[in-house]
């Protein structure tokens, strides 16, 4: 994953698990932050749900939907003193192999927003042998 300046900020692996009903994210930053999220569609609410936990004690619980050409999550976190922060994550499809993640926060009930994270995911190409094996299986 790279930031807008093209610098590597971390690596991410996304896996489909539970028969494809759950996406598991495995994040490692270049700054020794690691984290995992689970993402799933909740048929009862009609919304997507993301729960994120990292090794710095960070926890996000967000609900979202695909709207206006992007996956949009939103939620609220609170610090130890009870001060609330509005959270929003937007995932924009840039191409079949590239997605931009924009994470923004507001500490003033949405009057102003600060970019917390901005990065591009680029799908890794499968090694040639793995691709050939997959093609043989598709035949």
C-alpha cells in the first residue's frame, strides 16, 4: 500500500473466509502497527459492518454501504475521557486492481474533517506458475 506521494506505508492481505461470507484484513504498516479487520454484510440491517483492532489498542466499529460509486463506512469512537470522534472510511475503485482508502476524522461533530490515512491498495499479480495452475483448473 502506498500513500499519495508514492511511498510504501504498509502491506495488506485480504482473505475471503467463512465460505466467502467474511473478509479478513491483515495489515502491517512500515511503522510497526499491525491490525486486523473483519468485514461482512449484515442482512438484518442491510449494511456492511467493519470491526478493526490493532496492536496499539485501536478499535473501530463502522457500518457502511456501497453508495455513489464507493464503499462508505461511518462510526463514532470515544477516547478515555469520553470525547467523541466521528470516523469515516471511503474505498474508491480506481481500476480492477487498484482501490483508494481515505480515512477521515472529525472532532467537532462533522463541521471539519481531517485526513487520517490516504493510501492506494494495488493487487499483487499471481506468480506465473500459480496462474498457469489456476488456468488448468478452470478448463
